[in-house]
C-alpha cells in the first residue's frame, strides 16, 4: 500500500458524496481544489482502488467530467488540470466499467458529456492539461476497445492527428501512445479512404526531425497494420521512398510481413 490511503477505506462510504462539492460552481474554489487534490491522491494510491470501484462511475460522471468542462479563467484552468488528472488515474486503475464509459461518451451517434470534454481538454491552451488529457485518452481507448461506433472512430482519429501536430514534442509523444490504444477500435476492413488518410498522417511522423517522436509513433503505426495489411504495405512502401531514412518504414513493413506470415501459418 504505502502512504495513508489504507486508513481512508472505512470512510469511503461517508466521504465519497462529499466529492460532489467539487462540481458545484457556487462553492468556494479553494475547497473544491483541495477536494480534487485529495481525490487525485486517492485514485493514484495503490492498494485501495478496489474499494473505490463501486464509486468509479459516479465519480467520473458527477465529479470529474463536470469539472473538466472548459471555462474561462485561471481558477477554472487549475481545477480542470486537477480534474483531468483524476480522470487519467481513475481510468488507469480501471475503476470504471467499459459500458459506463460508453454511456458517458454517448451511444446511438449522440455525443454524451465525456466526448466534448475529452476533446476540449486535449486541445486546451494549457500544455499540462493537453498532456494529461492525452494520457487519459490512452487509458479510455484501452477500456472501450472495439466498442466505439464509426462516427466516434472518425472524430477521435481526427483529434489524435491534430494533437500529433502539437507545438510541444512531449505532448506529441504522449498522444502517440493514445493513438496506439485507439487502433483496437478501428475495425478490420475499415473504410479504405479514411484508413489511408489516418495511416498517412501517422506515417509522416516516422520521418520527424525528433527521433523521440519517431520512436513514439512507431507502435501506433504498427497497431494500424491488422486493419488492412495490403493497403498498409502499399502506403508504407511508397512513404519509405520519400522519407530521409527508410529505417522506420522498413520496421513497419517487416512487422506486417510477419503478421501475414503468421496468419497464413495458422490457416495451414
């Protein structure tokens, strides 16, 4: 365990409702901020999470998402940063079930409250918020793997690509990890035109000036291979000829060749 988290466990039933104060705009900002920091500590604390899972869905819906809605001003920004950190920890600890996340993302092609909040935090003026939100997105995509509808897939890949063009390379490396977990939601045989657009806009970063960005994006590119191995091979061969170094593209081509070889062996 470590830390003082263990002592809190018996009090969770009592103290969880108190966290709803965080979402109340009429309450004192310092009180809300202190509660958020405490919540973030509890969510990040190893060893007590399983005691918190009954509260996961309501914490996300009633406390965390409302605080992460964009509002003007420094106070709102500080609360949003703490809120998105809570979201990342809650999701990283898997304290919320896939169906609860989907309910908040929106079903039946209507956006729920989490959808615009995740996108606006990924696009926040504060670089720290953008960075943390990219980590939260990575965990979210891992939780809802294969559950997103085609409209959600399209909107989120555009968001991920936009963030890969961020002015901050640390954020670009972080969003690349979200692009990797996101690929589990892109169905095999996905619309070829959209797939090619997504793939080309990932592969371009394999030729980035910053080698750290290249290395970060490669796993996302590899994760895209099973969606359409033939088109993947065509695009990567073409890009390999245009890049300053074809090393990264070749790694991707070796990966897809191995995938195809392995699957053909299974068929035999």
